[in-house]
C-alpha cells in the first residue's frame, strides 16, 4: 500500500463522522437481512464490507444508502452544517436530494446504474443537470474531462452504453457517480463480473480517484483482494451480523473470528 | 352549459333517446369537469381521470373527445382540426360526431368557434378570451421516454426534480449540434410543472405563453387531463448556450403567400416537385379570400381547398 494511502486516515484525525450507523437491522419477515450493525465512517475514509453471498452485505448497503428502510436502528448523515441527521426522518424530497447531490451509488451491474437509452455523455452529464446546470458547453467539457479520467475513448462519448463492453460501462457508471463531487459514495461489488486485468485497472483508477478527491466510500465486495487494495477499514459479515471489524491489514493478516480465518485462508494463492 | 340540454330525437319506438346528450352520461361528464377544474387550478399538473371507452380507438383523440363532450352545449360553436386542417378525415369525423350527438353548430372559422378540438396544431389566428382549445394527447408524461416508472415520474413532478428532462435536450445537442426536437417540445408551465404540449410543432410553443384562451389537454388511453389557464407563463426549456428557437422556412405558402405560418411540404410528383402550403387550412383560405396569392395560387390543390372551405360538412 502506498504512503499516501496509509497516511490519509491517520493524518486526517477528523472530529466528527460523516455517516453514523446505530443498531441497524433489516428483517424480511422472519428472515434476517442484517442485524444490529453499528459503525461510524469518517471523512476521507474507505470502509470495506466483506462476507459470503447472503451474508447481508447488500441489504446493509441499501439501508445505509437510504434505498431500503431498516426495520430498526438509525442511519445518520452529516448534512451541510455538520450536524448528523437521521436520513429516514428527513422528508422524502430532502432524502432524495442527499442521494442525488451528495452521494453516489455504483451498482454491481452497470445496466442498473445507467440509462441505457441515452448516450454515455448524457449519462455522465445527468448529475450536473440534476444540480441545476443549464449550460451545455460547460457540461460537455466536464463530461469529456471525466471520461478521460476514467480512461475512456472520448471519441465515443456519444455512443450508447450498450455499445460499450462491461468494463467500459462500469467506468461510465463511475464517472457518472463522481462528476458532481459527492461527499460519500456507495459501491456494490464495483468490479464483480469483470475479468482480472480490467478489474486491476478499475481498482487502480478507483483508488486514485478516492484518494485524490478525499471522499468517503463504502465498498461491498466478496473479493478480499479488492478490499485489501481499496479499504482503510474492513467489516466482515456473516448471517446478517458483523463478526469482525478493524483496520484492513489487521483483519486480513491477523483474523480473530473463526469465520474470518476461514475466509482469509480460502483465498487461492497463486 | 349550465342547463341540461335535451338529447337528440330518437328513432327508437320506446321514445327513449339512443344516447345521452353529447354521448357521455351526465355522471361521467361531471367527473371529467371536476378533473378539468382541478387541472385549471394547478397549471400543468396531470390530473388522473376515469377515461371511458369511446366509439373510436385510443390514439384517435379519445381524450380530446371526452373533454369536448363534457364541455359542449347546444349554444357552442365547434371547430375541429387535425394537423391544422379542417378537412382531414379525423377532423371531419369528430366534427360530424358532435354535430350529431350534441346538436352543436360547427364552423371552420377559428374566430367563430367557442370550442376548438385539435390534433398537433394551434391555429395561426390569435385565440381570444372565452375560447377553449382542446388538445388530443397521446403521451402526457414528458419524462416517460427517459424514466419508465410512473411512481418515479410522479415523485419527480412533486419535488420539481427536473434535471432529467434536460438529458433529452443534451442528447439532441450532442447528436445534432442543436436542440433538434421539433414536436412535443417540453415546456415549463407557470415556473412549476414541466408539461408535454402534445405533439404540436415547437413552432406553436410560443403561442401557449400568455394565451387569453383556456388550453385543455386530454389523454384518453393514459387517463390524464391537464390545463393551461388563460394568461399563464409557458416557457420552452433550453440551455443557456442553446436557446429555444422555432422552425422557419425559406419558402412562402405556395397558395396564399404567407411567410408567418407553419408550412406542410406537399410532394407533387415523383420528379422532385413539391410545394409548401399553410398547415392551417382556415388561415390559408382566409388569406386567399382576401386576394392574397402565392406563387402556385392557380394550382389544382388550391381549387380543392377552396371547395372544401365553401361546403362545410
């Protein structure tokens, strides 16, 4: 891990969290989605959530990103002014404004996060229009700038997303979610379903962007390598509960919980 | 409109009428009038209503016909146009429908009509206070092509989240170098609701702004009514660096010489000959009656148009 990556969480010493989750539970009838999850996320921090499929990672992410109302517990976000506000007691338009203007959400499947019927450029520019930008020229410039940053061929800016490969679509989705400078970004398996070389480039890109822009991120993944590369802190989930939490390197190099030990030892060494 | 008019005489032996006055039953008309009142009270807001089966298929103007049926009375004068013309099949059929079921006087003269039902045009003559123009609407939701979920578009309207509408304009500029949308160009009504003006050409959009007449929109299949009350601000959306403009033509109307009206291109043969004529047939006929002549004023089409203008159906 680079010097900068190590330095950022230590040097920031932030006084108050940007997101605070307390006893968050989600039940689907008798079935547990996630149970009693609590954590704080500080500005500039990247939190990884790992666990096997069905462990409640995505349910938790949907709850804390305001897309799914938890059965119990609170999710508080530092709204402008610095005060923590429970996102589910905000009014619906206010919550939608947060989701639109201050957060980003990168879906596992780019087709869920992109408008497939409009061009890549319009997809990337949409958040700017949502924020009230009404000048085509400046939006176009920013769009092209961001497509360059995610290493896409700008000659194809007006192509439809369906004409791009899966990895390219994912990069369009990432550009779309970063262009408006959100303070917090949620990612659900951002590299799932991509081949390893594309994955590596995407991870490189994401790591650079997150570090350079100083935004906070929550990344759900089942890939420990992704977690190792991107996350400052790691949360290990099993059957809806958090079984272990700590600094990424600590959790991965010295796992305490039997399930984490199993998870770490299950990774193939090549 | 306040008195319940007597239904047209019946051929039935029982003496009962074949149908209620203006085709719809009184309760239905009442329900539609309530929706109209709500629509007028909230300019540009789409009011759901219980659209009925009409004796024509969806897409042939069922929304407009229901609005007309709920408003028309025997003292009204009814005009119906399709693409600006009074003599097209649909316009003739709807006009004769109301002449039959509502015993209403019909006209082709824009200034004489109290109710004008239209598909795809606003007449060229300035409409007056007291007139009602009724638009037939295929798709009332301007955001639908970008957002298929009704729940989501309703929330967007409720919270004024209109960034998405600009995505379609952005697409246009990036594809064609200008806002190339020509019909159904989205408008902002009274700086609150974004509204689809029905597929009228954007040439007609400025006519909606501060118009003294009442503008009603009916979508039969989609079951929505919306309205622009008289003297309401209507603004066509655009970008700061790509302002809204309307279509213009190099040619004048071949029959009447008009340069200020919306033109239809008429292909004359398979050798590339064509002519441009006013889409508003009444406007064109009126100019010709005043002796104004275009470069092809003696063309056979002019005679045909004059004939139909003289013999109202």
